[in-house]
């Protein structure tokens, strides 16, 4: 894949600007297709540990947000490459990306949601993006190109829509075009982990409702205990020093 993109870029070397397809391919194709077939986005492999993704993005463990602790540990890492200097030091991972949201289920990467920089996808049609991604993931399982053709996004007030989907052994990919600003989003997820995460998320919401009164009572008890302890400490200190 990389050799094909490099060859294409060499043939266009004398052009003053890159064609939209070459630019899109450069954004999407940064690791061999064989790795992508196993469910990956660039250097980020589905199933990788939270620590491995933190290391690859050069972020910190403290940047990982806790979503749920039960019934399963679910976490999230929002990575803005430019904020960490990754565009310069790790071009294969962050180039052309505005933000990536990594979702973890029980310390395993279950989902990668990629928002591309609009300045890098400006002018690209749905077909341009699908062609570029197809060079990495193969032909899409389904797409709306037959309906939308090569037309760029219409009214920015229209709802966001899925442009194309790819399905592989154990993973699913969806390319969406968002209404506002004609922005593209790519989602790569593990079908197994995503299903487990969806079930756990639904259960966590139920537990939050069921345990809400109990947690509120416990919070109120801790708050009152803190006030009582403060009163006791103040009484002890003042009792020995007070002069009538």
C-alpha cells in the first residue's frame, strides 16, 4: 500500500498541488494493508492496551478518562495530535487528524473515532474519501455513492450521514460526513468489544439509577460526618484555650 501511494506521489511530483485523491490516500494509508485487515487505524491496533495507546500517542495515563467502573471498566482518551506536537514527531499517527477518541473496554481498545482536519479534506468528495480508504481496507461493504455520486456535501443543515461501511473479520468501519462544515469522521471498532461495551454501558446506566438513592445517602452521611468531625476538633481545641 505504501509503495503504491509513494509511486503515485512520484508521478505527481511535478504538479503544483496534490490531487484530492492523493491527499486523501496520504491521510488514510500509513501502515501496510495486512495490518489494517486485522482491524487497525494507522498504528493503533484494536485490542491494544490502554497503556500501549498512551505510549503511541505520547500522552499521559492521567489523560485517560474514566467512563464507568462497573459492570466493566470503560475508559476514553481524547487525543488532539497538534496539542502534543505529534504532527511533527509522529506524522504517521497524527498527520491530517484533528482529533481521535480512543474507547477502551476492560483495558482493550474497542473503538477508534477519527475526525479529520477540515483544511486537509477540503474539496474532497465522498468518492475521493471512499477510494482512498478502499486502497487500505478494500472495497466497501456498502456505500451511498450510487445515490450521492461525486457531489460534495449539500446543505450544512442536513443530517449527518454514513457514506460507506467496511466489514472485516472481527471489525467494522464506517465513514460519515457530518453536516456542519462537511467534516469527515471515520470509526473503526472491534465488533466483539463494541458489543460488550454497549451491553456494559446500558447496564451501567441502570445501575446508576438503581444505586442513585443509596449513593446520595452515603454522600450526605459523609458530608455530615465531616461537619461533625470539624465541630469536635474545634470544641477540643477551644475547650483548652477558652478564657471566660
